[in-house]
C-alpha cells in the first residue's frame, strides 16, 4: 500500500486534496490526490507520486517529503501525525472479510530463543500477505499470525484441516503434527534454530538424532551453531580494511555491562542517523512500526514479516566516525538478506559502499553462505546490477526461498547474487 492510499484509507486525507511540488528550477506544479496517484492541474495527466515529483522537476527522489499540502505539511508529515495520534490505533481495517474470527496460535518464548508451546491464546492474524505485502483474500496460518495470498504460495486452494505457513512448517516432516502415533504431546512442540530461524518438531528432532540440550540457544546443525559463534566473536571488534578505515559488526543484544551497553547503543544510533540520510522513515501501514529503526535495533514481533531479531549492522568507520552502514540477516548457509545500505553524503562516490559490500561478501563467503539477496529501488537498480554483480530476482528464485520471510517493500525490487565458493574450508 502506497503512502497516498494509506492516508486516504485511514481518513487522514480525502480524495481531491490539493498538493504541490516545487522543482529545482523553482517552478511549482500543482495537482490533486486520488487513490495512489496525483492528477496534475496543468496537463491533467495522472502520475504516481514519484512520477509527479519528476514531472515537477524536483531531483530529491523523496516524494513523500517533496510533495506538500497547501498548509505546508508533507505527505510523510501527515502519516507521522496520524500514527502518533492515540485514536489511530483503532483505525486499522481487517482486509480479509471472509475470515473474521480470531485464530488460536502457538506463542514463542523469545526469552529462551527457542519455541515452546504455551496455552493457546486469541490473536488477530495479519491483514497483508507476508510475501508481497498487499491485502486481499488471504489464507491464515494456524500457528502464527501471518497471512498469505494463495497465489504467492503457489496454491490453488486452502488445504483442509490445520494449515501452517511455509515458515512455521517443520523442516523435517513438513506437517502440522509430528507423527500420528506420537504418545508424548510435547513431540508436537516447536524448536526454532537461532541462526537460520527454521522450525522443527521436538519429536522429529529426536527421531533423526539431532541433539537438544535445553540450553538458551538451539541450533538445527553444527553449521548453524558454528556460524552463530563466529558472528558472536566478531561483534563489537573493529577490523581494519584500509588506512583510517575499520568495519565493525554491531547487534542489539543484552549486556550486563552498562558501559558496553551505552557504547553499543550510541553506535547503533549513529548507524541509524546514516541510514536516515539515505532513506525516509519507513512506517508499516498496519502496525505503525518504523521499520528502519526496528531493523537496526533487531526488534522482535510474533508477526514473521515484522520480526527483525536476526539482523546485524555492518558499520564502516573513519577514525571513529560512522560513514557507511548496511543491515544484514543471515538465514544459515542458504541465503543472507541485505535490506538497507547507506553512506554519509560527504563520503559518497568515494568507493565506501563498495568497500563495505566487499567486506560483507567476504565474511559471508567465509561462513559458507551461498547467495546474497538485496532490496533495491528502481532508481538504484542499474548500480546494483552493473557495479555490484546483482541480478533481478526471478519468480523461480523466489520459489526456492518460500520458507524464508524477507522484509518486503512495495515499490522495491529484490536482487540476487551467487557468492563465490570459499577458497578455504567453511566453518562447518
């Protein structure tokens, strides 16, 4: 859902609201909002908000802040004001009209980092598809609050009986229940690998001989366990990459040391500031959560599409100053996901982003990660494909990652890149 549709749907603005945008040549173009488009007053052509900004000659490439109402507020200002209003919490509409009842779900005990079965509680399912981010007729998972279009899952109809989404399915048996003959009810409880975030039945894990030692962190394989330990060893340790340049892996994890916590929080806030130079604050239309900050601070949610606890921040610094940042989530050896990449304005076009991405790819290759997925705007697509070796993600590529929940942005495109086979043995 675009920002204009969101503002109109939530009755923040009405269709026909007058807006304007001033170009770099000081010429002002005026128009009226309709659905997720703007009809220009001078030529009566219907534009997307990005197209209207370009039509006005504005080169900021931030239509949500470039396009203003008559009172001087930007579209983004209107959205922020609406989200900060206490009344807004009750304005979210449920998209799926055919399934209004609440579904029982199995909640995860995040404090222990692995799933345990709690008493079933009632919670509303999500109102948008976890794969494409749009609403419509949605199939609802019976284990988590996620919802999906059947077409996005490659299904023709909703399966009979209990149905678990690809993310919630046990990766050994791919069934809602472990085994029909299981006598121990705990065998149907769920374990979640801390590193790759894949889920498994207790019973299936026992049946194939995977160790479960009831410790805080559980891993589905030696590979995931080693990967987690390698990343943990890298946390907070600056590594020199050139004269006066270092990169550091930073993550928002609990610490008993107040000084260490304050230093880490300060670094994360500096990273967030760099990302805000390159991106407007990005709000999830239904939950109101600001996604960039949630990703940087690895915030959790029981909604799979909004659960960012697996994200790390890779920070490039010059003599202590954060100059370039990337956020990355590693789903075991299969794939890693880079969502936000930004460089401070005064350091752009100096190879800093290349340096940062080279280090990320080098470390991922060392960990044995096979592919790197990246989210790109259409404007930046040529840069990522020509200069960094990415390719647009095809439908067949999306199918192989159907059991992974990537952060989905509307008006963005996923790119994919195969990483080189490591010249030294993988960590496993």
